[in-house]
C-alpha cells in the first residue's frame, strides 16, 4: 500500500513482556515470609523477652567490646605480617620466597581452632620463653603460662592464621597490576603512587570479607575462656538455662556488627574505584533508593 506525502508512520506500541511465573514465585516467597514471621512472633520458646533483657547487659557489652578489639588487633597483625610475607613470596631470593611459602602452607593448611588450642597449651612444649643472643645466653625469660595468657594465645592464633591468607590476597593484588607499569614505577620511584592504588582495587574487597570473617571467627576463642561475646553469652545461659534466647541475642549482635562492617566496605571500595572505567559500587542508601524507585516502561516509540 502506497503512502501519501503527508502520511505519518504508525507508532509501534511496546507491550511489556508478561511474566506470570514471577508473580507466582513472589507470592510464594511472601507467604513463606509471613509464615516465618508468625512463627517467630507466636512461639514462646524463642524467649524474646530474654533477648531484650540481656541485649544491653553489661557483661554482653563487655564481650562485644572485646570481640571488636580482638578483630581489630588480629587483623592488624594479619595485615602487617601478610604484606611482609607477600613481598617475601614475590622476592627473587629463593630462601625468602621458600620461607614465606612454608609459613603460608602451614598456617593455611591447619584449622584455626587447632591453632588456638595449640597456642593455649604452648607451655607443654616450652615451659620457659626467653629472648637473647641466638645460640647464646638469654637476656629476658619468663614462664610461658604467665606470658602466653588466653588473650595472647587468641591473638597469636588469629593473627598468624590471618596473615597467611592475607599474604595471598596482597600477592594477587600486586600481580594484577600490569608488569610494564610496575617496572616503570620502580624506575621512577613511584611504586606507592602508581602500583599501590591499582593493587588496592583488588585487595580491598577480600580484605573486607576477611575482616567480617575474623569478627565471627573470634567466637572460637570462647573455648579457651576469653571473655568475648560468645563466652559472655555462655556464662549467662549457664546460670539461667535460657540457652536458645541467649544464642539468638548473640547472633543478633554478630549480625549488627557485620552489617556495619559491610556498609563500611562499600565506602572503602568506592574510594579506591575512583578513576576507573567501571562505576563504583552503590552505597546501601543508593541501593535502597533504586529498589524503591518505580520502574517506568515506555508505552510507545515512533519509528524513525
């Protein structure tokens, strides 16, 4: 059919694709969520009043504080020693590289819980610990039971174990930078300004994950009576026999702390993503606004 001079092309009406199964699945998820909420609210065995009573109790807050201190101190040990091990691993010196590989192999290959128990019982192997001249007299020495307390044993186990994992994270970050840029930065003496920012884009995300993992791993030191969050919880339910409500309370505290760390990780990743071709990850507030924003579908578009 021929079109006249003043004839305009017909508009194409865009019809959104219908996805009935999406609504079915959404309805099922909402029903299951409602059933879960109802179960949590109506089952008296959860003991929510005990959760509220002990959530801000002084022993619990003390345990939360020590958990955060353990996390920060262990990560500091892991980062400092891990960077050193990564540099040694990349060294052309076979002795330095081999020593770093052996350290990483051992501490990554044994469970951290076993390492905690080992350091706690180090006095069985070395009753006296001293510092002095190698193969010579000792200048300072003392009892291992006095020097290696429960807290020191926890820091040694968590920090050394973390350093083995962090060394591989740093090594991967350095190797991710183009070799030509590394050589150019070395020749100009600009390693810190050229190589480090690029490596940090690879190092920061797993570092955040390791920090969150460390926060939860600190619960293992309750076995050696370090008064962190889980041990404080155990002391309370050992007295009132309300095991489940107190464990729920401890789990809520861990969720709160990990949520705060996760939000902080977003902002650190955004900082080091500046100047790259890909967009930085959205902040939690930006994600919330995007999810709440209504989706607009164009109903028609003219043919040109």
